[in-house]
C-alpha cells in the first residue's frame, strides 16, 4: 500500500521539493488530499528552492532523526515562492528566523531544511 506522502519523500530523496497541484483548477494543496474538490488530477510539482518564513518557533524536543540537528533548533512554516498559500514545516539551519525572512531549501538526511538565502 502506498502513502499519499510517498511522492513528497521521493522528491526529498532526490533533492527536489514537490507539492501536489491540481491539473484542472491549478490549486496547490498541502497536506496532500486524496483528490481536488474540483475533481481534477493532482500532479506532484517542483516548487523550487526559495520561499519566505511565515511563522516560526524553537523546538526543544526533536521530531527529526537523532543527529540531524542540535537541540534546541528553530522550526519554521515556509511558503514556497512557486506555491502561494502552501506552508511547509522544516528546521531552519545556520540562522535565527524572522517572519518575512527569505530562505532556501536544502536536504539533510532526506528531510527538507531551510537556510538563510
């Protein structure tokens, strides 16, 4: 049985950030639904590697694999430039985030993380 997140994780493994978009109405979806309300087909689409911090916090307990990042670490909701309205969660590496900050995506241990761009 496949999981509806499989294409996302396969993209991360290849170093590509993928988000589903409806081929019918063009709407971006996150979290991936089973289908678009318009009935159109969902197509996993590369959203590029840049975005903007929408919100952030500091994690004191890790949800990442052991050794991925040192605790505590900032976690942000990032809106990819190519997918307005989508907000992806990820650790922010090498900088303290701020709302409105420009970031780029990188991949560590198959997980997306965000860097100051």
